[in-house]
């Protein structure tokens, strides 16, 4: 049969059944199972961690002093608030958190 002379004529299709291997399918299933097991392990480890809850009843003196500022936008009032604000102890909360984490 000459297919070069008549391009509309297709060669006969052989009915051979290809054997597909099951190996790639099993590999995909194993990889998915490992991903799911790893995710469950991560969620369990994450849920057992302690979460930090900020104390709500204790009031910080620095926070109190910062909240007692005037609401006026007058320049003299702003300067008075700035001079009254003590910025030296702003990191005392960070030191307490660092001490608690260690």
C-alpha cells in the first residue's frame, strides 16, 4: 500500500494492546501518602505547642503614662506631652518576654 501517492488513505491500524506498568501509579500513591502523613505530623506538633497569651489584668506603667497624653493639637500641649513622656523604659516589656521564653 503506497501512502505517498494518496495522502487521504491511512495505513491500517494494528490492534495491539499496550501493556502499561503499574509502577508509576504505585509511586504516586506512596508519595501522596507520605505527604499526608507529614502534614498530619506537622499539625499535631503545631497544636501541642504552647501559645503566648498576653496578660490582660496587669497594666504596664509605661503604657499608662503613654495613654495619659492630651488630645489637643496645640503646639504647647504637644510639647508638654513630649517632655512628660519617658522613653527610657520602653523596652522593659521586651526584656520580660525574652526572660519568659528562656
